[in-house]
C-alpha cells in the first residue's frame, strides 16, 4: 500500500487488482525477451565463427546488460502495480502512479468528455479492463489499468453520472 | 466497449444533419470564388499549353511555324478540353456549395458526387476569422472561418464571400452565439456589427526590430560567423556558395514573419477581441469573451534591451499547428509589444484580474526575481512563491525566477532567467492537474505541477516548486477551478453576464462555506445588453489602469 510524498494527505486510495501483475508480466516477457533474443544474435554468430566483428566481450556485454535491465524492470513490476491507485472525491477523480517517478493527477468530473473501457487478450482472460478518461486536453493522461471488469463498469457508470451532474463547458 | 460519455454534445460536426432543415435561407458563396481559389491550377494549365508559343515569341520567331501548324489544332483541342473540364468542375462545385445560418446552427452543404452536409452549433464558436489572401483582396472577397473546439481544421470555411458580406455574417453569427435574440418583428434583419475600439497597433519598425533581435537571428549570426571562420581557416571559398540557399531560406522566413505580423492591430468589441494583421494576405480574427484557455508572455534575451514581449494563446479551435506559419500567427495574441501593451492585452483577455493590484503582480511575473535569501512570498516580488533555496543546485539560474502566484481568477506561473516566460491560466479553464516528482526532485524536496489545457503553443508547467507549496497548490487549485466552473454555466456569454448580475447574491450566500474567496461577477469588460453595448463598454473600469505610470 504505497502512498508517496506528493499525494494529498487524508486520502484512501483504491488499488487495482493484483492480477494486473500478470498482465504486466506478459507484456514484459513479450517485449524484453524478444529484444534479448535479437541482441543475442551477434553472440551466436560470433561463436559460430560467421562473424569476426564484434569482439566476444562486446557480444556478451550487450545482451548481459540488457538482461540486467530487464530483470530490474521485472523486479519493479509488482511494486509499480501496487503503486497504482485511484480515489473518487465529491467533485473529482484522483489517479496516482509510480514510485520512482511519481505522478498524481486530478480530473474534475465536469471536465470529462468521454470514458473508454478497453481490454487486451491477457486482460480479458483475467477478467480485467483498462479505463481511460478523456478531457478536452490531450495532455490529460488519465488511465487506470488493471481494474476488475465489474469495478470498471461501476466506475464508468459512476463517472458518467457525476459528469452529467457537474457538466461544464470548455 | 466505449460508452459513458458525459453528455457534452460533440457540437462540432454532425454528418448528415441538414436533411430536415428548412429550404429557405440557403445561400451560395461568391461565383468568382472557385477561380480565386483555383487560379494556380488555371495558370498551370495556361502555362503548360501556352509555353511553346510564348517561348517562340520571345525568340522573335514567327508565331506559327510550319511544324507547329500541324499540331496546333490538337494542342488547342487538348488545352481547351482540360480548361473546360476544370472550369466546369469549378462551376459545379460552386453551384453545389450552399450555406445557411439559422436556428442556432450554421450549415454547409458541399460536394458534387460525394455530398457532405455539415452543421455546427453557433454557441460552440471558439473563434471566427476572416482571411483575405492577396488575390481575394484584389477582388474584394474574403474567406470566413468558423472554429469549434476540435483542435483541428476549421469546422466551417466559407470561401469566398464579398468582404462586406463576410463581416455581416460574422456579426450575425457572433450575436446569435452571444445569445442576442433576433427581433421578432423583423427576424430577417441583419445583426448590427458591434462597435469596436482600437487598442494597440504594432509599428512596422518595431516588428522589423523584433525579427532582427529574435532567437532566429542569433543563430543566423552564429552560423554566419562560424562559416566565415571555417572558410578562413581552411582557405576554402566554396563555403560561401553553400550559404546562398540558406540565406534565401532565411529571407523567406523573415519575409513570412514580417508579412504575417505587419500592421498588427488589436481592437476590443463586445463580441470579443479583434486581431488584424498582414501585409499582402490580411487576416482578422475574433476571439469571443472567455475563449482563451491559456496565455503565455515571453521575452527572448535580446528583446530585453527594448523591453519587448510576445504573447501567445491556446484557443480550443486553433489547435496546435504550431510549426506552420499560419498556425503560429493565429495563436499569437501580440507579436511584439511593450510592457504597457502586454498589460493592455491582459486587461482584454482577463478583464477581472482577481487582484487589487494587477500591475504589480504581472510585472513581478514578467521580470521579477526572488530575494536571494529565498524567503518565500516576498512582498516586493508580487507574492510569487519560488523554488526553495534548498533546490538551487537543481536550477542554479532559475530558482529565484521559477514560481507561481494565484489571483482570484487566474493562476500565474513564471519561469526562465534568460528566456523569461509568464503563463496565465484562468481557473475555470483548467482541464486537469498533475503533480509529478522524480527521484532527483524528491532528493531536493521539490515537485512539478502540470496544468492540462486544450492543445496550443502554451503548456503550463510549474517547475520545481517546494513540496509543501506544490501540494497545497494542487489542492487549492482543484478547489478554485471547481468554484470558478460553478459560476460559469452558459455557453452564451451574454446570458452569463445577465445571470451573474441577477443571481449573484443568493449564489454568494449558498457558497458561504466555499474555501475560496469569491470574486465579483465578471461584468467588467464583458458584453452588456445589446442596446447599451457602447455606453457600458465605455465606462468599464479597468483595474489595470488604476496605478501610476508603467515602468517599461
């Protein structure tokens, strides 16, 4: 239950589903393992004697460094997922994320233009969804990933109802 | 999958909307307009087929030689056919383009084969521009552009109308959008164009000076000096030849800036702020009250010599289009102006500054610097809260400059020691707010606050605010934005004024528990009732002028 220094005090954050770690892991595996395999190709070629450049140490160092970075990211994933939180206040929705690079965002209900709910294949298999709020500003990056599907639907209805009540122009 | 919109009608464009609309009142654009728009194509056709003859004429040969005589009929036939088809296409497209302004909508039908019917709500207007390219200007024509909040291309472009007609249509649209009801006895009577007062003009000499002292010139001089040094060192004269295309490009860039900014005039009318500019192609923009989402006053280092500033705005309809010349011209509120000009424009954009002494605060925002001791909220510094002294290693130059202050109506963010910036965001225009902190910032106990507004050249960001101050501002700002939005309820700005003047008393009682101090209703400088537009406008009190002479 991480709560960073920049969060407004006296808030109870709602957390996303721990199952979202699996989604992030799948994404991590897909991205990083593929990259690792590509970066290891020179090593294979050098070992096989087809290539004379790069030197062996470089061919080893690059994928090794990549592996360390990937593992570091892997270790961070559960913590990052635990750091995602959202809180519904009377007039606005707060969304926080991050431990190292923290961000807390507040979106007034009256400013929402529309709400998106999306789910990728892994998310769908786990019964999760991603909710995204859109305001008139492209800079509003208000996304809550890893919500249980029924919580996502509830939040969507709630946000729509509140947005309707507090509707404001641009 | 996608659902749950908050009920804000898209308002901009509705595909096939005009089906059931009344057939009366449909108008066509000026018959000459396709030719004015497509003169380039016609000229190209003429050039392609006429070049042969023309060249022979130049060479002094006979107009028609032996070899040519055989081909001439075919050439003429081909050229004539292409020309005829083009003209026919123009005429058809003109015939099928019709527009109508009625019942709170502007509708445009276009297309010969693929039909398009577009309608936009008048009260959603974000800006109206009248554009006159050189050729259109010669023929006394003008293009009308109607902008809604879609951050992209113009919702409605009517090209071309007679200049007088375009102005008339603009007046009608603006008065309908403001909420002025047409006279029931004579509903067809044209709306009276709102009176306007010229507020300031940028003299051409200052514009030229500002271009010479711009950032661009700095790099030009730097590049020029570098190439001279290089050619001297390597004794290779061919460097100068490479400079020729660069110089041509530069001349074009300077010319474009000069052409766009020439004779920049700002005027104010009850319909909003009017901006006019242009040497060959002229443009007249109208920004209705309350349409400006964010504003930035900036000063490059060299402009400090003469105390010049530049002002840019975010308007929902204009979008980013920052790079292109026209886009950046449209989002410029003042290409170059003195300190007094900046205050004048601020008084138009933000009629109620929400503070008793705006001149002092805005001056501090433009050029103020915190006390080196770092004590926050220095009185001499207009109440700006700056980066705490502990973070001076993070921003060795800017820490005394980066800061914020909030008035009752707007948030002011200033930054930059050399490139000075002041960003002003009215409270009710904030879309969302984010507080961000990276590991290094955490080490120094500071955080960044980002305000999200509609797309445009201004992206408001408070850098390296003290953690406690930043967090307090984050909370206070969302409360302020909420309170400001509650007061603003109608898209019709005239209704807004009526409402503010009539119901402000009970509303004040109801909001007694509001943590934010209430501001007086925003009547100063806003449009009055249509009958008394002029007088009220004359007598508006201007808080920006209460103080003594401005020091430039």
